[in-house]
């Protein structure tokens, strides 16, 4: 621990703005960015800040996927219920 008791090792160096810009540019590349999130989140030798950010990004992406699936399931059931209740039949029109 350091003398100020901040919880960081004395040799800890924060990521620079340039490091973060490169990280965001790589993450914005389709498919490559998604793979890199896993590399950064679970790989060795990744800066602790980037590692935590990548883990949080993956958790957030998982939560968003679950919410989207729930949303479309609700919409699908609403449309199914609407058309079943009103007895719409394409052949009778």
C-alpha cells in the first residue's frame, strides 16, 4: 500500500487518455471489439482499469440482451393475442 492508503500499489500508473481512445476505437470495430472485450476482461497482463471496464461492459451487454429478448417476447405475445382474439383470417378477406 502507498503512504496515502488509496488502495493502489505504489507503482500503479493510471491509463492515459490516449490509451482509452485506442481502447474505444478497437472496441467499436464490429466483432473484433466484442472478442477484445473477452480478452481484456479475462486475459492476463491487462491494465486493472481496462480489465474492470471490460468486465462491466460484458455484464451490461448481457443485461441488455436479456431485456431485448424479454421485450420482443412481450411484443410477440401481444400480437399473437391480438390476432387470436379478433379471429383474423387471411382467406376470408
